[in-house]
């Protein structure tokens, strides 16, 4: 184990970090070992990683010395933050600054940073098609990450920027098919007819990150766009119908109507889907599925993900 290069994995008990950790641990001949960072090493997910062979260490983004200590001696890292834990772009940028400083201090040779586009590059804040959120963002959980990309570059941290997308796991929540008043399952999304929604199994983010880290320095400074499938709302509904064995229709909801719904994050999710729709060629065009499969041969299409998760959707 001492001869292996250590990959520090943040968010190791979550979907993205957990996917990275498990991918590394499943490849004992790669020459890499896992150091799993978690706030609670005693959690069931952390204990499971330890049993698989990970070195599990306690670290908290709001205890910066703990992050620096966790990165010491590591060769590389997979870095991810969780905007939805607090819903604040300002807090997320604070967390990213901690990661950048710790990565710089540890002289990591390669970092894969799970990020997203800054929507303001294509949609200036003075464009009135969507409301400005948190004073300076269109889609805070996109824009904060995209804005923070420069922090890695400015600090001289050798980084690959892995642009993610909508998680298929979102369909296991209220975003999935729901039974309408007439009893028909309905996939209701703020996605215009004919527009593409790029989606991915959240665990494929970590698996792809590991492929990039194995690829080495040639990926430093590069941006890799990630997706597992590009489908319209009607295509998603048709695949749900085939997997669930009953009719599923697609219903497009206007962005403004979705933004007005009374649940936390409705405005942000509405803005996100409008960005997907208004800039689908730019967003989808930046995510080449063949390229991703070269890095991650186990990349799941929506069909593959759905086959493994249809029972969960039926139960919901």
C-alpha cells in the first residue's frame, strides 16, 4: 500500500465521491490507493469504504486545518462540493477556496474538480429571460462552481475540470413520473418539447474522474464534459414506459410556471432547465458520449441506469 499513489477523495460518502472511491478500490492494479475524506468516519458509508480498503480520515471544509492534514502526502485528488447542503453560492465558494488552498499547500500533482458551466458566460445577468438569484447568479449551483474554476488556475493547481450535468437519480424524487388525476403516469419537467436533457448516473462522475486521473498529466488544464445520454422529454417518457410496463406521457411545464411552484429551489431548478433548453446545442455539444466512454467504459446509458432502478421508481 505504501508504494501506491494516494488519491484524496472529498465527499467520499456521497454519490460522486463514493463512485470515485469505489472505482479506485475496484482496480487494485492501478497503482492508486484511496484516502476517503468524510466529516463522520463512523458513518455506515465510511465504514463500508474502510472495509473495502480505503483509508478513511476526518475532514470538514469548515475546519480548514483538517483538510490540509487530509491532503498531506497525497498524489492527486477528486474534489467535489455539495451546494444543496446549504443552498448558498457564497458558502460554496468559501468551501472551494479551502480546497484550493489545501491542494496548493499539499502540492498535489493532479486534481479533478467536479464543476459546471458558469451560465453567465452565455446568459448575462441583464438578460431578462430568467430572474437573477442570490443577487448575482442565474443558476447559483452552476455559476459558483464555474466562477471558482479560476481559483484553481490562479493558484497553479494542476486541474482537470469535469463538467457534470443532471443526475438520473433526480428521477427517483419528485422529478420522476407521477400518477396524474386520470391515473396515467406523467413525467412533468420544465423542458420544452424537442429540447435535449443531458443526464448521467451520479456514480459515473467518480468513475470518469478516476479514468482522467489514470490518464495523467495530459488532462491537466483540460475541460471534460460529462453525460451518459442526451434525450428529449418524450424520449425519457418512452423509456420509462418500456421499463415500467405501463403508459408514461411527457408533460412540458413553462419555465415561469415551474419557478412559481412552492418548494425549495423551484426558481433555481426552473432557471437550470431554461439554461438546458435555451442553450441545448452548446451544453449538449460539449458532452461527447464517445469521449466519456473512452475514459469510463462502464458509463451507463439511461437504459442501463433505468434497468437497475426501475423497481425504485415503481416503489415511489
